[in-house]
């Protein structure tokens, strides 16, 4: 997935929840990403966040600590 698409999708999710107030929006945004984004998408988002999160809605940046990294597959 292209970073632009990932940023666009993350920002759409944040935009949807931003009407709920800041604290609820952060929690609900992270919950949605944890539930519905596949491991590759979450890895890409977390990587982008760790390098500054350019282009991401502030709600996504605030939700970063609540977004769960994918579990590593057992070897």
C-alpha cells in the first residue's frame, strides 16, 4: 500500500471520530485501526508515526500509543 493511501485512510477514520470530542476520538480511532486494519497496514502506520507522522491528522498522532503493533508470527 502506498503511504499516501494509508495516510488518507487514517485521516478519514480520524475525521469520522473527531466529532465525538478529542478524548473519545483518540480512543475510538485507535480501536477502529486495531480491529479493522490488517497487520501490514498497522505496521506501515506505526512506521510512519515513528518517523514523525507527516500528513496525519493530530487525532491519529495522539492515538499512536494506543495502536497495537501486530503480533509476530511464531517461528
